[in-house]
């Protein structure tokens, strides 16, 4: 784990939990290919802030990468709804594209 990830993990161990912290850790683990850890942290991010569009997108991507297609579809659908409700149209558009691609896979 790199310096940033270690710093974020240290913050978490001190009880400094937040959606942004979990989102950052989830992205770091995703980039390392540890999709299970990415899912764990991104799931916590959307639990802490259910209106965090980027976290929904990251969570759905991690779920898809982990082979959890049905869960990924649900996460994308929720993320799209959340993004549209808060006017985050670019995030909604991106998630619709990823969802469509995912649904085309077997």
C-alpha cells in the first residue's frame, strides 16, 4: 500500500471515518486490483453519504470488477437515481453508459 493509502488507513484507525475517506480508500484498493477491499470501503462510503454520486459509481465499478454483476447493476441504478436527483447529470450519464455496457455482458 502506498503512502496515501497508509495515511488514509491511519486516519481510519484513529476513528476519523467519513464518506470521502472511504471513497479514497476504495479507489486506492480498486487501482491495486483488490476489488473485495474496494467494495468494502465504497459500500461504507455510500452508507455514510447516500447522495455521494462518485462513490456510487466507484462502488458499482468495484462490484462489477469483483464479478458481482447483479449487485453492480443495482448500485448503478441507485447511483443514477441519486445523481439525477441532485442534478449531477454528468455522473448520471457516465453511470448509464457503464450500466449499459455491463448489461451487455453475459
